[in-house]
C-alpha cells in the first residue's frame, strides 16, 4: 500500500522573477522547500527553518501559506503545502554546493522540466492562469473512472476559475496583485471604506477576474492607463502589482514607452520617476544605472 508524504515548498519572488532549485544538472526544477518528517508536527515551523537554511528571512511564515496541492508520485501521493513568501522577505538565497538555483520569470516555467501540477499551481499563484476549482477536477476524475472514458484535459484558456462569490474572486485578485500582502484588504478598507466593497466585488471580483486576459496583461494595461491619466499615486502600487504578476522590469519600461507614443511624451516623462521609485525600492538594477 502506497503512503502519503508531506512536502513543503515556497514561492520566493524578486523583481518579478521566482527562485527555483534542483538537485543536479538534469533534474526537474522545484520550489525551495523540503519534506516534513513524520516526527515533525509543525509545518510552518519547518518551512521557516528551511528558509533560514537557504538564507531567506520572512516575518510570519504562517501568514504566507497559500494552499495544499496533491502531487502524484511513484511511491504514493505527495501532500504539498505551498507557501508564497511576502514581498518584504530579506536575505540572499544560497543552496548546497551540489545543487543548482536560478531566477526565472513565471512564463519561463512553460519551458522548464518541472512537475506539471506544481507548475500549474505556481502560474495560478501569479495570476497568469486561472485557478481550477478542485471539486470540478475530482468530479471529472470520478466520471472518467466510472465510464472508462478519458476526460478531456482541463483548458485554462477556456474556463473561468470557480469562486463561491465575487468577494472571494476579488480577494484572490487582491492577493496576487499585492504579491500576497496579508494587510492589503485592511489597507484598502482603511483608505476608502465606502468604496472597498465595490472595488472587491465589481472591479476585482468581476472585471479583473475575466478569463480572456491574464492578470499580467491586465496589470500592464492598468499601468499604461494610469500613467496616461497622470494618476501617479495609484500608478506606483500598480507597477508593483505588474511585477507581482510576473511582468519583468523591461516589460514595464516598454509599457511606459507606449504611453509616450500614444498619450504624449509629457505624460510618460511625468510618470517615469514613479516607475524608477518602484524599481529602486525593489532593488532592480538596469544597464547604465547600476544598483539603486
């Protein structure tokens, strides 16, 4: 009889890229993490210890838990506890000398050797693809096993993720837009309490959640529109949101160039310092400018 094992993994992002590791040159890429031993009962505590060994410091790892993913393995089912490190993590990640590590843009995952289920979970965490409703997957699997007819693979381009309410959908958008900031909803309600519900339910839970455009594209669109409109206070947070959704610094710069072409150079020039401020706060160095 095969046994269930518990594995821990964490999404660590910086400058719109995420950290992946592997044990040898031709092994599959994985998230930083490790197994939870049978004699260990506190997954959060062990995840924090793993991060510390990697040189990564987070404030409250228990608030960074994202979801549980079930992975198939030759030795049984793996119960994978997935975390998303808050953007304010500190340190310089290192791995054992016999391991490889690298920083990748989320869209690069399509071309890497990696567990398919884990890849899907990471892309969904960045809002690049919708998150599948687990109940639907279970029902499809049951139907296939009962009829003996293989089910058509789930298409992320054709289906919209199922959320019980627009509020739940809106909170999911807010989570990815803010890079997993646990204080995002409280700050939204403190800043504009009378509009918070409408923003969560309509703007994020309805419009942002549409399946025709991924969140990375929507984020870059918002950056362009806010820059063109001169809304620099909101622009700063949405440039950060674009980076959180997997856009590279180069993509943000190209978006700002489009502002210059279609909204005028004065609009782009006025918005440029806001972009530079976000890059400086995130430690994004660019050719000819060095480390901020």
